C-alpha cells in the first residue's frame, strides 16, 4: 500500500486517487516493463490484430509490439515540465489535467509522488519505492528530459 503524502478531501477522494494510481501504474508497467506483463494484456493494450501474423512471423510481431509500446509511451503524458515557482520545486509528468487531473512528481530528494487533483481538493501518494515509477524516472532521465525541462523553466 502507498503512504498518503497529503489529503485535502474526504476518504472517497483518497479511494478515487488510489484507483487512478493503480490504473496509471498498470499502463506504465505495460509500456515500460512488458517483460513482466501477460502477453494478452499487451496485445489488448496495443490493439494489435494477431490475425495478421503467422507462427513464423513472431519476430515481426515482437517488433510491432515494441514499436506500439514506444508510441503509446511517447503519447501517454500531456507534458513533462519543471515547476520551480514554489517552496519545493519538482519535475511534473502530467497525465491528465482539468477536473480531475493527475501527475507524477519527481523531487530533488529522489522522492516520487503520484498526485490526484479534483477541483480544489487532492491527494498524494508516495510511490518512491515502486519499481514501475522508478523505471519511469530512469526512462525520462535516459531521454534527457530532466535537464532540458529544468533549463527551460529557469531560462
């Protein structure tokens, strides 16, 4: 279970936030750690039509799966930016905005927080020790997004 980092709402908000967190984690796990995911889930997620493949086309199918997962990951977040005009600056991997909004926050102290916000109320969960969110952080680092987002925000 995840530790709640803040809650300015009721228990129902916390439950909804946890539900969204689990859904986002499942999506990220499929995209970032497919080796740990059931193949049926991956096929459903990527919407690949298996009827187009014969048993000896498995390498081609594998390539299409990885390409589809990369494309989904590239389009999954709305933005990745650096929020610097506050007491504790962080990098934001924003997945949805408006009401509700949810995002993953990466802090300078290496903590990672999943935040669910819904019209003036919100809840945060510490996901620092979760393998999926650690993998997300590594992927974003490998893409050089932490440095470029911070430089852009501070320019």
